[in-house]
C-alpha cells in the first residue's frame, strides 16, 4: 500500500512538471520562483544561484493560509517535519530538518537566536506570525557562518519594517473555541523616524491529548466507591491497557507584544531597536473519566475491578497533567550600512519564567512540585563585506553567552507558583562562545563560482553548580571550567551553464556544543554530564536547480555523518548523558514549483531519508518519507488554496499503529479561501484535516477536522 501511495505522489509531481512546461502565459504570482535570500551565504543572492538548498516563505503566503505559528508556516517546505500534534498549545514537540531536531537547527529572529539557553529548544509562541515579513530556511551544514546549532540547517525569521503608515486589525475564530486576534500600527513620524506597535492574543481550549490508564489492578480491597466503565485497549507494544479517561484537552493562552523604533540616517543606512514580550500559559481543561457509579455519576476518585480480579484504586492524580508557563523578553538592536556593506546586531533573549508544575488534585489547590528553568542568551554579531575583483569576501565576529538556572521546588498550591514551601534543588551554569568567521566567493567566470568559508569558535563552559538534596543527602557542588576550540570549514563549487540552471556540490563541517541541560542538571530522572564533548557532523551535498519559463525544479542529495552523538545511558536508578554513538543520515529532496498563469500556481515536494546508528540500525524517530503538495488560486478580490501532506510512520518493528505510544503516518488535506468584500477588508474560511484523519504521536493524539473563520481590516 505504501509503495502505491508513493508511486502516485511521484507520478503526480511528474505530471505537474509536464503540465507546467506546456503552459506559456506570464504573470505575477503570490509564489515567487526565485526570491532573493541572504541567510545561505550572508550575501544578497538569488535563491536559485546559491550552492545550498533554500526555501522562502513570504508574508503574502502566510496571509493566504490558515497559519498561527512559525512551525505551521514552514511545515510544507521540503524535508520539514513538524511533530507538534497539539498545534499552538504544543509545548513538547518540535520540528526537524533532515532528521536533525531543534537543538541542531539554528533559529534566528532578526539576528537573535530563539534556541533557548537551557535545552536548545525553541519557544515558537514568542513571535506573532502577523509580524513576519519572510522566513528563509537553509538546509545543511551552516556552522562555517553561524557556529554551533547550525547542523541540520538555519531558519531566519525576518520581521516587518516600520517603513510606511499602515495598520491592521484582525480576528479569527475556529474549532475548540480557538481565537487569534490582534492589531498592528505603523507610523512614519518624520523622514528619519518611524515606529510600530503590535499586540496579538491567542487562546484555545485545545483538543484531547493523552490517556489516563493502568495495566493491571493492585489490590483485593477497594478504597472508595466502586465504579464501572473502563475501556480495554492495547498500546503500541501490544500490552493490554485499561483506560480510565483522559486529562482533558490541551488549552493555552498567549499574549504577544511588539514594539519597533527605526531611524534612517540615509537611504542606505539605518538602525532599529525592537522589543518583543510574550506570555504563554498551557494547562489541561475539562478532564474526562469513563468510570461511573451506579447512578451514572462520573468518578475521579474511587475503585474499579479489572479482569485480573484485582481493584485499581484511582484518584484525581490519575487525571492531572502539566500546568506550564513561559515568559520571554527579546531585545534586539540592528545597524545596517548597505553602502559600506556592514551589518551589526546585538541583543538579549530572556526566558525569565519557563517551566511547569504538577500536582494531584484537579483544582490545582493542593500541594505539588515545580520545575523552573529561566535562561538568558546575550548575542552580538558583526559582518563586513568586500568586493575585491573576482572575490566577494565576508568576515566578522560573533559573541554569545548563555546562562540558566534550574530550580525544583515544593508548592503549597500547585497552580500558584508563588506558594513555594521548599527549594529542593538549585543548579545552573553558563557558557560563552567567541567566534570569528570568513567566507570568500570567487567568481572564475560567468559559469563557475567557488565558496570557501572557515569559522573558529572558542567555547567555554563555566559557573556550573548544584545545591540540593539527592537520594536523601544534601550536596553543594561546583563544576569545573572547561574550554575547547572548534574549526568549521565549508567548501562549495557551483556551475551555471546558463541563466536557468545551477549545479552545486559542497562539503561542510558542523558542531553542536552540549546544551546546559545536558551538562549540569539533575532533575530526578537524568544526571547532567559536565564532561560531554560537542557533537560533530560532516555533510556532503550535491544539487541541481533548473528554471523553465514558469517552472522551478530543485533536487539535492546529501550524506551527513555525526560522531560523538550525545545519547543516554542508564546509571543505577538514573540516566546520564554520554558521547557514545554515531549516526548517518542519507537522503534526497525534490521540489517542483509551477506558475500556470496569472492566477494559478502549484507546488509539490518529496523528501526521502535513511537514518541509521553506528550499528546500521534504523533511527525510527526520523520519518523515511515526507510529501507535500498544494494548489493556489488568486484573483484581485479572492484567493483559495488546497494542500496535502503525507509523513510516513515512525514505528519500530512490531509496533501496532493507531495505538497509544505509536508514531503513526500522517495524511492531511487542508483548504481555504479569502474574499475582499470591501476596501482593506477580507473575510476567510479554512478547513484543516478535511478528511478527519486521526493519528497518534507517542502520548499525544492529533487533531481531527477543524474549521476557522477569519476577518481582517487593513488601512
């Protein structure tokens, strides 16, 4: 069956190409075939002429779709896999590029890293999607220009400039009582000064996520009201489970504020300060118990007799889930001098309230515990470009300092983070990365270009400490300071036989320093390892980009080999992080983008990846096949789209699909339309997961069919 699906998808892509070549009309379209990008080489170049696999999402594309987060905006790009089944409430899942997770993907927002200083993950709720001008995604090794984390790729999110008098008010409402509403105002104060301010509120009741269950009874004696109604099922391994209910839906509330002040020295020189504040809260809502008493009343405390002849005595603790918060402040300053080709950025990402609490009562008024890990990242980046004959030279420096504190506390009321009764553990640490980089683009002639880049990173981990109780013993530990250096070279060669064709081949060395979470903390399950070394990855890539009149075809193949891969190993009652394994990722990506005429455009992309460990065994967490396709129609007063996604399953051998803890295949179809019913006013309707396909992603259940109505007014 899978082969038939893949054959159909590939055949559809080929038909798209042949149809596109047969068309001849010209016209502008919301989808640009070859936009200008800067992330791939730190130079302004046509996307079709850089020696890398690059994709761009524009504000117009985002505006057309039913998009609430950055991950939803990039989800249909080649090779992207977003494991965020809880949508905008998701806090556990993330994205991957070519099998590399978020801690191996550098995510930038106007030059500032969004990867947090704690685990390297990204708080995707921080950014209002309506403030995004474009998103550039570069796949493959990027450490020669961007340092650690840029292993699987770089995502560069560029916000809108406050360069004109404008405003927008918008609201959206959809399934599960989901709201997104906001306002953005931009004003030119003088010829030199301009500013913008924006606010966005997002909230949802969410949808069912987990199961409350037991595998067996525990006692011959019930301790409370005996009820009935459990559901017998199996998990992914075939074990029988008895489902008691679920903790409810994944609800969330999110408020984002944004302010920008820009000063133009001249047409080519400017500076801008930007401040973003985000407060994101997630929690469970409306828990459900399948167990009822003799009168049909729902029970959250009681006993149930199981087929093994024993009772399982349950309580509200079986139906509770995490209560989490994230408060983030981003300060950034950017100076641009286009005439002298100088770019400088500096700022702070302060995740000052980040963590979760747990407890045993549904009201959140009883005792519980909190895990809290505030973290900060300071960064400064400078680059200068020179044009010297056939050479275009880019060089600069980069300094970044990360710090984190990890607190484990007891709470009197587990929904009230201010009700701390005892600090159990306080621990933390810092790192400092100082870097210099250089890249030379040498133009042999009109057909041949070569790129050579090198970056030196000096890494220092320091200030690590642990103060608290472990296994009944109080410890006060100061961690050793350690430093190391890493050279990251990259070489690329490209051949342009004509203005519509680009061939390229590249080699890049990347590294990723261990996150502070893996170096220092003890959280009751994992013990940090201060002796961890960086993961190192060597990537070879080759590709072709071919443009026809209205068709763009991209194809690339890559092989990435990682050594000193950080994994976990059991050490007594806990697990610790160690450098042990190796991994290989081999795959290819193909993409077709087509403009049929002034109104109609389409795209299709397919990615294949084979990821194995050092013993040649498949890494099942990485999907083998990812396919996306879409059709877009645009007229002056209205537009419409339909898009489809297929992600192959990630189940290990013997796993049962469509059961708890399985990683099921994902097949969804989304569609939507927008209509401009008055000047500046637009109404829209979107349906996601049109066929109402369900799937499990480990402990989380994907959403079914959802509807969204949108209304906006621009002035």
